[in-house]
C-alpha cells in the first residue's frame, strides 16, 4: 500500500537547541534507513512550513507504517496525518509505456 504522511515537527522547537540538533541528526539517519529499505519513497518539505514534511511511503498496512514512524527519534514531538493513496484513472502517467523517472514499486513522476 502507498501512503501520504504529513508530519509536523514544530513541537520540537521547544527542545533545548543542543538536544534538538542531536535528535534531528538521529532523525535524518533513521529516515535514510527507511529510504534505503524502500519504505519512504519520497520526502518533501511543506512550503512555508520549515518543520513540516510530506512523505510518500510504502508499507503492508497503516498499522505497520505507524510502527515504523514510531521508530523515528523525533516521534514524541510529531503530529502526523496518514492517508492511504490509490491510483486514479485520470493520472496522466497511468498506462504510459515510456518517459518519466521510475521509482522502485512506485511508478513514474
């Protein structure tokens, strides 16, 4: 299953700067592991909201995905919104035989 995850980390601003920097460093490392394992397919920052991210992810279920999100070091300071995605018949890339960049198990953009 493919999911969109919106994560708001603005609550982490309340942390002492040194602790926050350490957790952000650990967060980046764990996110890289989730990218490498094929769970996180794409990660974007939300425009105008430097502490918000939008992630496209793959997992067997929402429950599995929530379990993986809990492994992120900044999880205690996260507000998350998870939405299951499915293909749309009007997607301009649906059914194309060539073109676009392919992401393993995700299709083209």
